[in-house]
C-alpha cells in the first residue's frame, strides 16, 4: 500500500507541489500516473488533478508559495529523483527495443518452417556493374479494398489483393522486356514505402481486406515469390532496397503521426524478406529493416530513397544536400500517388533529379477527396557508369 498525501514529509510535499505546478504549466512531460508511482501515493490520478486545479486557483488569486524553502530540499532526494528518471527512461527504451526484437525473432522462427526458396536457373558470373536498371515503385497499400467512381458513376479504379497480384505480374513482363532491350548488368528494386495500407484513420477500417498483421505476412510472401520469378526470368543479380512510409505505422493508444516512428509493420516485411533470401546470392535484400531514408550507390552515382511526405520536396532536397555536405544525384520518392520529375539543382556530375514514382494502387478515395491522383504504375530508370541516367521507362498498368 502507498502513502496518503498528508503522510508525506515536508520536503517531499514541497517537491510534489512543485512537480504539479510544472505539469500544470506544461513544463513537465510526466504523467499523473508517473507522479503517483514516483511518490508511492495511495490515491488516484484524479485526486492529483484536483490538487492541481486548487493550486491553479490559488495562484490566480494572487497567493505566492514560499520558494525560499525550496532551497533547503534534501539534495539526496533530488539525486534519487534524477536516478529514478534515468532508470525510467532506460526501462522504457529497453521495453521498446525488446518488443521489436521479440517480434522480429518470432518472424524469423516462423519463416524457418516455410519451404526453402530455391532458384533453379544457373546464375551468370558476376561482372562489374556498368549498367543498372532501377525499378522504382511503392504505395502498394496492400490490404486496401476500394473502388473509385468517376463523374459518370463508372469505376475509374478498383483495388484489392487480386488486383495487386495482377499488376505485379504485369510489372514482371515490363521488366523482362526492358532487360531484353537494354541488357543491364544488374537490377535494383527501390521501394518508396507504404507497402501496407495500415490504419491511420478510423474510416480505413471499412476498406481493409485483411488485418494489418495478416496484410504484412501476405504481402511479404507474395513479394518473395515474385522476386524468385523475376530472378529466374532476367538471370542477373537483383538487389532490393526499401524505406518505410507513413501508412505502415500502427500508432498505438491513439498516438499521433510520428510519435512512434519505429512502430511500423513495414520493418517486419523487410525482416521477412531478408530471412527468406538469406541463403540466396542472386537476390540480395540489402537491409533487414526499412529505414526512413537510404543512400544507394548506382554505378558511382548517389541515389537517396525516401517516402517523400514532405510537401515542399524541392526545398527538402536542397536541405539534404546542405545538411550532409555531399552530392546527391537523385531523390526517389512516392507518397502522392502521381508521377513527377524535375531538377532541383546542379552538382559537379550534372543535375540533381527528383523522381516521384506513381503508386501501385492508383487513385484511392483519399486522393480523390483531395483532388489529385493518377494511373497506377512504376518507373524504370537505366543508369550507366560515367553517364548517369540514360533513359526513363514509365510503366502504366
């Protein structure tokens, strides 16, 4: 059992009042529950809130608390408070890290039970990469199930898991045709995030075909099998990069965007892909995670992969170059479900390109409500050593 508030010593009582004042003045991030636990109180959080209201009223009435006595607060108590705060932060960080590690470990253990991937096509001997075909795609929003109607009441876009599988089959055929024409030494898959639809708003519950966890597992295995078919078809090394978007966030306990950036199911997707291809040399999953940004070397040129939810992407691109003090040849982004390509500066080797790739799902109800959208698709870019971007292939489904 804890202590009643009136059982606190004078110094503890003074410290508690100061903490309540700091909280009411928004100078403290502690919760009422934290204060109850910290002072081992046998009272509810509502009791502390009411005390805070009383203190507010007292200050509003012009009453001044004796701050001189604060100087004589037991320094040992202050040091104990510091240690408590440090330990609480360590425990919170350890809980978050342990939870993520436990989930990833569970995924890896589950994958061991799946049939082993075997690529049966003899692989070409790896040579120096002089031509690299980049296949840039994203905004799959796997798990979403919707139809978008035009002005005449006809469907202009519909999407679910079956449509996704149909489109990814079309993408495979496009890539094969481009590879036959250009004969690249390597294929680089770049995913700009929003692999899953997630639950950012309550309204999305109405259009989810699967739950978030099931969507991540289904998408990961579908993409795994697609990569196997791709490698067997083009017979050149494939490397895969991905960053996470905003829709993969699970936003626990009603939290807002960005409060828990690491709680993102797209990280689990990449752990899955990494574990599935761990023993394969011809398909290289470069990260067992999905970071916010990824700098990639392409035939000696620097490509920065990110989701691109920043509204002023041109200013953001310039800020990245200034912040990191190194040239970035191209930014590959998504998010807006439309194609966009422009230059945003000059570096010694040429122009700085920004390439916003189309979405895999196409226009959705949210994009329609905002008055924008475009046909679903992907973008292929041929990069050549000593030249840079040789050509761009828009892919429309």
